[in-house]
């Protein structure tokens, strides 16, 4: 991996980076759409790249179950298998295992789980995770981590953190010995729950291994307000010359706050999943296309959006007619939402390059939350990096909690 | 005087030109050209016949996003059943502003797609409440609705499709239908055809005047009216309906429909919906205690093509011929719901059908079947090329029409979908004697994907680092490797929607190549003779029982039912027992 910082925000910790991987350049900060099973839901690889996306995520856990490493190797890796020419990142498998497989049990050796097909016990070790990711051929691999529930406290969090560090060593060792050590880059995952002290210790340990780690993921902080201060703590401490990847973040406001805190990339199923439920993302907030009020609206979701859905003039009325009825409705919203996320992050890159990122943040939040009020945590998080969303807005409303404004169904 | 001259100057904009008109037989295979000249000056479209029409559901081609529709060149004629829009009053597309409202609303490109509209989905054979004196029962997501000839006239006028099928009184109550019912059906269908022609002639009149007054406004397209040939499965009834089209109009109608002398003068083509005919035929059989297998009534088999083992084309051909016998041979003949390429070939051979819907090929994609057949077959056997396994050959010696990609045998098959067609990338590597004729390359975005179409989106000033080299529009040199059987097998078993998108584009394209093959044979100096021979070869070569479809349906239902807990376990057991496909 070649990693270069092109520009830094003069106020916040945001930065624009040039990340060169075997399958091309990905400009950071970026959002990573999720192709769990080797396909962005409903789209082909060519459609995804046409959207201006150069990095997608595959799931190590899922691809290991199906099609399995043998078939992936025969096919020439996951890139060839799914026809994807650009960069690919895989998770370590720990998160999917623990969130999807109730029988998963963690031992020092690895994660023990029952095969969903045969029920037989299977052990996913750090070495095995590396081997699977080598078969996939992802440009960025992630270490196997010991995942605990986001809000856990107590000794289990500390145990998991220290085990994740030990597993990092085993991943590094396995990867260094493999012939793929040059072509694939390994990311560590910082853990430590919501305990700042543990996070600090984890950061120290992982930074020690910097020479053999291409980048850092920050795990377990995808939700909860407390998470955001910890993201800042991690981003502040992580070495500047390594990319920083925040797992499981995808709400637009979250993404921009993370970028301001110094995060370079984030992945989430949110934009593609919410599309299948009939929600279109816009700079003025999400639209629930299933609502009756869209039935006779012949405007596109967003006149200025270059996505294939809006650019071809697909009206809200048409989408209302087919959404959640025809798969083509999901495809249309999926394309739009991926482009929305790409525009959001592209806009951030442009603003950072031009030295106007704080203005970009203010404009986004003003438009996105409009009358509904600013989420308090966003105001606080951005204050911590020197941006005051409320500056010059004495009448602005601030709401506690997540503050996301969702259009709920009327009778749809 | 001005008005009459306007009428004279506005010919139907859909024209059909059969080739070798001089000795065109009433029945028999024929070549032709359908040309659409829109009156508003937008692009002229031409379709060589025989050819295919793409079916839609809720106005969209199932599983295809708009960009995929536009890059699938086999999609030229799109048929839109309108009933799904009747959940709102007035139907939403009728409110669409701008020219070509139905194209615009649904995202079809007037310069690329002919859009036709009928009230009902021709493939929907479900039992329905009876039609009334002046309405038919139609179905939408909120239940059954009624549509009257007046409503239909106003909807079609507002939507302005290129082609409209007149309302037809086809009974969807459980058959058999009494003679009295059939007589009513004929009378009403003919009266409703009169209605729509009258409405059209009034519209033309109005246009003529408004155009005269204000030459700059865009003139709506004159609608081309198709008529569904009524009469059900009674030969005499079908003949009677056809005759009613040819009768000289009585004074009142003649006045309103001038310059038309007969209803047929105002008809742009003849439509045959096979679904209700099959239902009625089957009821007839049952009444003579000969029960036919596989014909399910009362359930709309949208997903699964009816695995119908009886090949009823001869009966259907007789019925269609009864309608066409005295009608002019110079008008296009359209068929909906043909259920195999074999049947398509017979309809073309025995009747001379010009357009056939692709529903069969599209629904094959729903159940995971990748089509792989070609016409004409060479030396009576599938023309497998390159190291790519052809369709399975059954014990009867006939090859499957495609591959059931659910089958475990494709899990490690990393070749392109069809053995009978090359992909563009691999054929580019071949030169000289081994080069592939275009007709043997599958141009679909699944087998011959291209990159950079139409252009990459850039989201910031630094994005050229990511997409610098190939941000130009698609070049032929930008062909990518084909999507493989193993990948689609994987997508099917993981319930990924992309599987169906990729298969739909491929299957429509294979059917398109099949139609092109038919035309090529017919173009030969002894075309008709050759065609008869090749049809026999095809029937001997490819399995009409479509066992592969039955197997796919079982697998499709299996993954659908049990995806999640234990699904792969069952499959592994089946695999271990070697019964992955057997029932």
C-alpha cells in the first residue's frame, strides 16, 4: 500500500489521502458500500464502478461459508469471481460470527462456532482468517478480533482487548510468512470497549506493531454517543501515516463527524439496506418513498443528483409505485443511496482540498436537519475539533439523542 | 375540407411491411419490418420480424434497473399491462407531464423503445370476477377494479403509448364458457374496438385543428390500435369476430369513423393471448374427461413458467388461423405467452406470427435458468463452442434449453453462461479463421460486460486518481470477462437479487439471437423450405418437456423456503446422497 496525505483541514482533524492498492487508487475519506456475499444488492460490478465507487467490502465469514475458499481460489479470487476491478476490503470475520452465530464461543485458540450447514463445531483462528482472506485476495485484510457487545463493561472487555492484541500478532505472523504479504495489506482493529483507559492501552500495543500493520480499524464504536469521543481519542493517537477505518458507520451525519475527527474510511449496510426498505437519502434528510405523499410527485429524488436513477428522470411517483414491490425499485434506490454517500464524502474531499471543510459541515447540517434541530452529540463532537455548528445561529434548536429525522409510514 | 385533408395526412404511424409481399401466403413463415414513425418527429424505430416483445410487471422489466434496460439491446419493444396502475384514480401515469408520458414515467427511451399498452397482463390467467356490460374486471395491488371503454380511451390518450390494444371482453371466469357468453364476448369486443377507434378519430380531428392553429406545439402520437382476436376456442366464434372486423360499417359508425370503411381499416395488428386460450382448451379437455397434467388454474404463475408437458400448438394454430383466414396478410400478428421456443417456431411456421413476447425467457431467469440454445442448430446438434459445457442431454437424447444454475454441478463451473454463444472478450482474442461471427457472440451485459458506460461519476476534484485511465465512454476494447455460472450459482444460493438481473439480460438476449437466427434462415433463397427443416432439427435437438425448468423450480422454491437455518445442511445431505437435482 502507498499512502499519502494530500491535504489537511486547517481546523478539524480531517484530511484527504491518496491510498494506492493493487487494484488502483482510492481517494480518502471515503464510504465503503457493503457487498456481503460478493454482490452489492441487486447490482453488477460494472454498475457499481460506474457510480464512482472504488472500494467495496466483502464478508470473510460469509464468503468462507459460500462459495468457500476452494472455489474462490479456482475462480482466481473474489475480484474475478464478482467481476470487480477496483479495491476490495474484507473484515476479519469476528464481528459477523458473533453477531450472526449465536453458538459462537471465544477461546484463546480462536472463535468456535457451529457450522450453519452441518452443525459441526468449526474453529476460526487468526491464522484461518488470514488464509480465507488470502483466498479472497482482498486488497485490505482485517485481523480476527474478539468482539464483545458494544456497551459491555467489566473484565470481559479487557480480556477481549488483550486477546485481540495477541491475535493481531498471530495474524501478522501468518501474513508475513505468506506469499501474499506484498499484495495484500493487513489492518489491526483497535478495541477496548467504551473504556478510555483500555482504548489507550490497546492503541499503545497496536502502534508498537506499526511497521507490520498497513492501517488501523477502530472497532466497537459504531453506535452510541459515548463512541464518538472514543473515536476522537483513537484517531488522535493513531499514526498520521496510516489510514484509519471506522467499522459500521454509515449515517450521513455520523460519517461527516468521523471525517472531522480524522477518520479516512467507514463501511455500513445502512444506505443499501435502507434502500430496500424504500428510503432515499437526500441532503435534506431521508425520504420514505413509500409514503402516499410521493405518489403523485413527478420530480426525481434530487434534481441535482447524477445517479442513474435521478439522471434518467425516475420520479418519486414511479419509485412509489414499484418500491418494495419490484426488485427494480430496490436497485434504483440502492444506486441512488450509494451515489448519495459518495457525493457526501466526495464533497468532504473537495472541501478539505479547498480549505473550506468547516463551512461544508455547517452547510450540510443546516440543510440535513433544517427545522428539526441539530443532534446534540454532533454539536459536541464537532466542537471538540473546533467547529461550532451553532455559530451565528442563536435560534438554532438542539435536540438530545440521535436526532435523525425519519419519515414514518402513514398508511403505506 | 381542411379536416378531411388532415385525416388523410395522418396515416397510422406503425407500419408493417412484409417482405416478398407479392406471393405472401395467408399462413406460413414470413419476414417483415415493423416501422414506427411518430408524428411528433421523434426518432423512427424499426424492428425486423419475427422478433420479440419484452414483458413488464408494474411497468418495469422485472429485475432490471434503467441503465441495464438501456444496455440490453434486445429490448426494443416493451409491453406494459396497465392494470397495476389502477390502484390510484386517476392512474398516476396519466398525470405525467411532458411528451411521451408513458415512456417518461416508466423510463423507456422514445428513441430506443416502442411501448405498447394493454389493460390486462396477458400472462395473468387467474380467475376473475365476470366482466360487465360495459366494463372488464382488472387486477391491481389493491384488488379487483373495473375499467370501461371510456376510461381506457382516456388513459391511453393521456399516456400516449406507441401502440394500444383495444379493450377486449375475454372471460376469466372459470371455463367452460357458454355459447351465449362467447357471443357476448365477440359483440362487446367489437363494440369496444369501435369505441377506441372513434375516440382516436376525434382526437386526430382535434389535433388537426390545434396543429393548424398553433403549429409549434408537439402533436401527440396517433395511437396505433391492436385488436385482441376474440372467440375463445370456438372456431365459428373466432371467424365471426374476424368477419365483424371486415364488415362494412353501418351509417352511423361510418360517419364517425370516416375515412375508415371497416373496423379492420383502423386496426394496426392482431393480438393473440394464448393464456386464456390454453385455459379454455384445457377445460374442454377436462369436460371430455381427458385431464391434462401441469395446467394449474387460479394461480398466477408469475415466477414459474408452466411446466406443461402437452404441446398444444396445433390446436392453438388452428384457432389463430380461424381468426386470420380472411383478414389482410399485411398486418402484424402478435402472440403473448408462448411457452417454449418450440412453440414459437411452430407459430411462426404454421401461422406466420411476427412478434412474440419474451415472458417465457424472462421468467426462466426468475427460477435461475440461464438459456443456452440456438437456431438454426448445426447438423442437428447443439453447437457447443470452446471449452464450455453445453446444456445437459436428457435420456431422450434431447438437450436442455438452458442451465439450472441452482444445480450443484455449476458450483465450480467458471465458464460463461452459454456454450452456444461466445462472450465478446474471448472472441476478441480470436482472429482469422477462428474468429466468431457476431451472431455467435452473446452481447448481453452478463456475457459481454463493458466498463465505463456511459461514464464514471466523479464526486470530487481528486477522483481522477481513481478513475483516470478509463473515464471515457465505453469502447469495444473495454469488454470485461463474462460473469460465470459459478458466480450466479453462488448468488442464487445466497438469495442475491443480482442473480436475476444478470440472468434476465442474458435470457432476453438469447431469445433475441434465436429470433435473429430464424430471420437469417428465412432470408435464404429457399428460406421457407430450409426453415421447415431446421424447425424439425430444433425440435429433435432440444427438450421441449423442459425438465430443466421443473428442476429449477424445485430448487428455487427450496432456497426460497429454507434460506437461513439449515438450508445448506439439506443441500449438503442431498449432495452426499447424489440427489441434488432428483425429486
